[in-house]
C-alpha cells in the first residue's frame, strides 16, 4: 500500500479513536468485595490511599453492617455494631491507617445514633455526644490520619457540626449566625481544617473551619448577598470541593483555593434540561469526582475532573476490555485517592466498584506511552488473530491493526501523574 494511503488511513483512525481512547487516563475495574454468608451487595462510601474501601454491606442478621475491604488482599472485614442489631451500622470515612468512622444506634431502643471510631486494635468505640447537647446523638462522617472525626451532633439548641479528638473529646464547631442555626461538617484534613455547611446571615453556606480562625463562609457564584453552597471535601493543601448556586442555572461543582476562591468546574452536558453539578471528593492533585446533570428529566452522570483534562464522563473512560455486565450510566462517584483510584456506588445494582487509572497503550506498564510501546506494537502489527493486549491489541478484538495504532498515537507522550 502506498505511503500516502497508509497516512490517510492512520489519520482517519486517529480522528475516530482518539476521542474514545486518547485524552488522559482510563480505568480498569475491580468489584468491591462483600462479607461471606450474607446477601451479596454493598454500598461503598470512602476510599483511602492504600486502596481500602469502607461502607455498608447487606447481611441477613441485620439490615446492613459497616465493612472494610482491602483491594490488595481481597479481605472484607465486618466492623460490627455498637449494640443495635435491628438496623446495623454504616461506615462513612476511612483514613490511611485503615481506621474507619461512621454512625450507629447504640441504645437499647435503637433510637439515638452515635458516632464511632473503629480500629483493628480496639474495634468499634462510641464517641459520645457534645457535652450539654439537646440530645445524646452524633454521627461521624469523615476521619483524618490523626484519628480526628468530624460530622454532626446535637448542640445545646441546634444540630451542630462536631469535631472529635482522641485527647480533647467532642466539641461543637458552632455556626455563622443564621436562623434557624445549624451546621454539619463533611470532611477534615491532617491540619485539622474542617469543611461543611452552616446557616449564616446569607443563607445555607459552605464553610471552612480552622483552629486559628474558626468558621468562615465561602459564599457562592451569586453577587446578590445571598449564599447557597456546600463544601464536601478538603485536601492536604486546603483546597476544597463542593457545590454552589449560580445566577443562571442550578448549582455548579466548584474548586475553592485560598488564592483564587471559587472556581466553577462546569457541566458534563451543557444542554441538560435540569442543569447542575456537584463535586463530592478531591485528592491532593486537585483531581475531583462528582456528578452532573445529563439529558432530559433528572438524569445524571458521574465525572472526574482534573486541571489538565477538565470534566470527563466516567462512563466513557472504562477499559474497553472490561466485561459489559457493568453499567456505568447511573453510578455514583463517592471518593478519589491520591493514586487516582475512584470508588463508585453502582446504584440499583447494589455493589461497589474500584476504578484504577491506566494509560491506554502503556504496554510495558511504566506509566508512560513512549517509543518502547510503539516498537512493541509495530513488531506485531498486522497480526490477524490471537493477539493480546501486550502485543498491541488495544481494543480487545484479537488483532493488531490501524485502530490499535491510532489509540497508541492518540496517547503518545502521555504519562500518569
């Protein structure tokens, strides 16, 4: 075949395939393990930097029970309950030590919930409530590597964001002067910076709380003096992810930094009938996961956002060699770690999956697509059948052809962060 014809076919292949396979990392899929002996299913809630996942597992003895799953060993651990076996327990946060926090009914009547901390050494320990609180009730939503837990509890007169410390115990973080007063804390980093939502004179407003400055509001995208926003996650640099109201459409996912304030992340589908997006979690590379409105009605899709590639639909980024029984259209992205792994709640399927990033065409797994990968593919180019991924069959159709070459060229020079 003359060289110009080959070049034309390669160009056509790149145009057709770079959109699907080029442009940043894609993801391989692993199903989150379940506890033995119960109904197979779980709902993941959080993910640490060791690839461990926590959440709730469906079992026969109770409605659900908190669990921890380790992607490296495959082990799933039952974290138990505080004593209410009728409703069970839910793990909501996990740190890099593998310690988990959550909430559970601890009284005999299963009425009042109590925040708890689970460690391998001590098991599940209740954290109590804010001293002098209206009700003896609390809920743990996030945990840092100092085993400090944040969430919500009853203060003297209102539901209040709380911080529990292994030495100081539980304290309320207050609110910002709104009526009726209320606040809740959603995340904490290792500097003991806390984020959440609180009532203020401007409305229900995202906040940042620090031991030095207390609680400050982050505002929203309006300039009319009213605020409607939530801060759901904070990373080690003090960068915050959440959602905030906009003047034109609904809420928009945001990244907040001390230097630039609120920055809108946009939307997956600019033509969605009921527009809106929300950022759920952020890692130390400012990679963010969340959900965005999609199409007609109230549909949504989960996204991953980063400063290089912007907002991408997770459903479009799954390894093409994965079995098609996974449905990613209505999955819910819950957390992202510093390795770029993402944990998804698969919704009505009642199980979770862990996504691990990879570069299409990184045939030698050195986290970059380079001349060695190109040479490996070209050495098998034209193989009509029986080809493997390592041979250069990048679209899993058992041969090595122009489509595979286009995928490699579309990713040439890319590296994993």
